[in-house]
């Protein structure tokens, strides 16, 4: 532990130490508005928001949801709750805000996670209060009001809702100690210093955005340039340009973003200088070799260092990071005779990993492990094997590096073999008529046992579906994979989490309830 971290046990203490030492250095640069927050500003804004929350009746220890698109508002709310001693619950809700389905999901989150109120911007507070009148919606603003003294330190840093890829989202309880321990491992793994500058458009309700960029910038002592998620989705090419213009040294992107960026850049081109970027972390979902290799092919001629792309693996239950590609090396692919996989590297400092020899599940022993699932002791007990956290992911370890194969709950039984659902999905990527990354596979248990269903989203009409289905079956056969049901479904049919991951369990339920499960076409004629 470095000298400046001695005695720092909470995020509030981290804020105060960094403010005293880094003072007017810019911590957050909000590109959408031009506003900036310095290290000295942060604890002042947090103390003001704590006062606003207290005036609204929030007491230390209560759970408060954060639902804010504005990044400055989100940060104000998060740090204000730290100062008060309340517990933040970052929320990301799909759908149109205020619609009936959206309100139903919000009520569900509030009830299941024991949320006392919702923190948001002032305008949204009025709208949310009208849509869900039984919920207190508090408009907060760190730029106004009187600071109040810090409340009692809360050992819980925040509650992270799980992504819900295999079931209903759970509340993951993350302690102050776990956050700080994982951040220390991240800083040592990537040799981060106060000279580093980051750039992120990732949603802040997601662990990769909140911990990996926002809190990590506070911990590292560097500047984080924040860009709205919607701005990235509208103009991914602009993100590339900004990396160079802002002299960014470290950035993060999930694989779907790399694919989107490379595809747009190939089509439209542009000018960019990526020589300042020493690390571009890639994670949050399974990384296909063609995606990371395609990105390197496009952007290394623009100055991206050959060792910059850094596949990682982590999960919210471990706070964030578990493994990463060794610094200073090029990303690595591994072949197993059927597939090529991207290595997610080795355990970061302070973390251990092993594979269960019976199930091939990856386990990790880490100081960043969650305290447990909120109000669910049975699920918490099932998540641990002693002090080893069960990740739920099936993996191989090759030369001490982790290869993620699939989710344990999403393994499909086929003729006595257990096959990852992702095997079927990866085998058919890139087929004409199938939307990119819009394929899902799952096992469906019927009266005659389990059979394999593969659904692929398409914009074709049903008259052309037959030829695409034949191509899908041929590709699966070439890969040695047999599916019982292969169907095309309309764009948007396959459910995803707010971070873009496939929800295979939800897809199975939706398919079972639809006409498609009875062999009737869902595509327009």
C-alpha cells in the first residue's frame, strides 16, 4: 500500500485525501456540457448533496437508487450518499422512461432492493414522481446548497444490481474494503499514475463504468473525460477522434463497441492519432478473436500500440477485475481444435484463480469479493466455496491464463456432452441475413428430453427465411454442432441486459410463450 493510502478505509477518506493533495487538478471533465469537477470540488459537492438528501428525509444507512443520464448528477448523487452514510443503488432501466413497462420494472427494483428514494436531476424528479407517485424522487445538484458534516462511515460502499443474464437481478453488496482492494489491484496491474488520463462513455450504473472509470479516476488521481453513452452510440467514430485529441492514455470498451467502431471506420474513414493510448481494456462480455483482431487491423495503422488492446475478465461479485492480459504483451488467442478463444490473461495482483475439476467452473479468491447478495443468505452461501467465490463461468486455464468458455447455467446437454450455448452462437456469426451479435442458443427441456434451440434476429421477410435457416444449419453442421430448432426472429426479439449481454433464460421464456415455439413464423410476410 502506498504512503498516501495509509489510513484510507472509505471512499469519503479517499475523497478528502485526494482533495488535499491534488487540489485544483481536474478530476472529471464532462464533455457534453463543458463543466469540470476538480479533486477539491468533489468533497464540497458531496457535502452539499448530503444536505439535500438529509433535508428530503434520507437517513444514514438507507438505500437510495440513482437514476440519472447526466453524468455530473450521477457522480454528485453517488458521492453525496457516501458523505451522508446512505447506500447508493445504481439503476439502469431499459425502455422509455415513464412508460408502463418502465414503471413496473422500477417498482420491482425499489421493492426487491428496499430502496427508500430515488436520486436524479430536478426535472426528472418531477416526471418520475408523477409516473411512480409512491416513490420519493429527489432532485439533487452539487453546485448549490450548504455542506453538512459527514455522517457515520458505512461499511457498505454501494449495492450493484446484477446484470440478470441468467435470472432476476440480485443486489450485490460491495463493501468499502472490497472497492479499495480491487482498485489497488487495478492500479498495480496497469501501472496507473496521476499522469494517466481516461475517457469513458460507459453507463455509470454498470460496474465497469462506475468502478472501472469513475471511482478508479479518483483512486488513481488522473483526469477522466466523460462522454454521454448516447453520444457514443450516435457517433462511435467521434470517440476514436477524441481519444487522440484529448491525449487519453487509458480507455475501456466492451467487444460490441469495438466491432461497431471498426465497422463504421471501415465504411466512412477519418483521421485520428491513437499513439497516446497505452491501454484499451476490453471486457464485460465474451471476446471473439475476429472482433479484437479486426479492431487492431483497422487502428494500429493510426498509431494504436500493438500491446494496447487488453482483454480482461471480471464480475460484479468480485467488485470488478479478476484477470487481465500481462502489461506490455500483445493479446493472445488459443485454439482447442474446435474454436479459437481470446485469452483474458492472468489474475491481477492480490487475486487468485482456479478451476473446479468436476464442473470446470472458474473460482476466485479475492479481497474484492462481495459481502453477499442483498437479503439472500441462501444465494450468498451457494456463491462461495469456503473463501473462494464461484463465478458461474466455465473456463480453461492455459499457461496460467484464463480462457472463458461460457456460463455454467447456460451449458447445453447434447448426447451426453455439455456444450456452451456460446459455441452455437459463435459458429454462425457473420452470416448474410443475420443481424450481427443477434443470435441466441439455449436448451429447452420437453417431454422427450432436452433439445437445442437457436434463434437468429433478421430483417428478412418470411419468404426468404428458408435459405438463411439452411445456411445456419450448414454452418452449425460444419462446426459439429446439431440444433433441433433453428429459427429467424424479428429484430429486437432477443432480450438483453442494460449492458448489452444476451439474456438466454429470458429468451427461452419469450420463445416458449410465442407462436415460434409451435413452428409458426414470426417474421413479416
